[in-house]
C-alpha cells in the first residue's frame, strides 16, 4: 500500500451508499490513489438455498480511502466534482489525516478462508436436540455446546453463567456440528 515514493498521506471520504467502488475507480482515473476495503464471505442468496456462495462485501460501507504522496497537495476540487462524494472525514474543520500504518494494516488484512464444505451447511435442520456443536464466530468462538432447541434460524443452548443457567441463542450460520469440525 505504499506509493511510488514510499508512505502516503491518507484521508477518508464519505461517499454515497453502495458507490464506494465507483468512486475509487473514478478517482483513480484522475490519478488519485483510492482504495476500498472489501471482504469475502460465504452467504446464501435466499434463505432456502442449501449452498453458500462467496460474495464480496465492502468492509467499511460509505467510506473510500484516498492517498497522495507527502508534500503533494490533495486535489480537493477534483475529488468533490464527483457527485457521489459527500464529504471528507474532518477534525476541527480540517480534513483528518489518517495514520499510514493503520490504513495499510486495515487494507492489507486478509480474512481467513473457510473450507469448501461450509458452503453446503443448511439452516439448522441438521442439528438435533442433544447434538454437540462448535461455535465459529462471536464471543463464544471455539466453544462446544449441546443444542437444546433450534428456533427461527437460531440454535438455543443452556449455559451456566454467574451461578445460574442462562438461555443462549446463536445464529445457526455461526455454528457447525462438532463432528464436522
């Protein structure tokens, strides 16, 4: 994420919803280094589909990151000629300069890819009461729990917290059968 001469001076733009990629493409045609962080997730097209497919999502909706070489003035007039650019993130009325290392870390982060068999998981009908599952996301990640019930796309569990049994609900998309893990 370094420019031709090394580190870049970064700013964040607020852009029209779902137009982040268009803004980045248009700005790059003007010679402005623009980036949008995307991430790929497995999602079903509809709730009845059995197979999950990889889909790309914007990691920071409504934002586009722009960078220029140090000492080079930011072409604000060119940037704001685009009708999809709403504003620049600012502090005390001035455009806020972002930390180069933090931006590079954010843009360079690659989320872990899930194994191919995850695409075929169903909406919780493969769980039965008493089955042991493994939580794949959230606060209880990597915990093994016994299914008490499955209701409306959520697996229901009982867990002892603070000295008493608590009902916990976790989306079935965040659970896999412990034997499949």
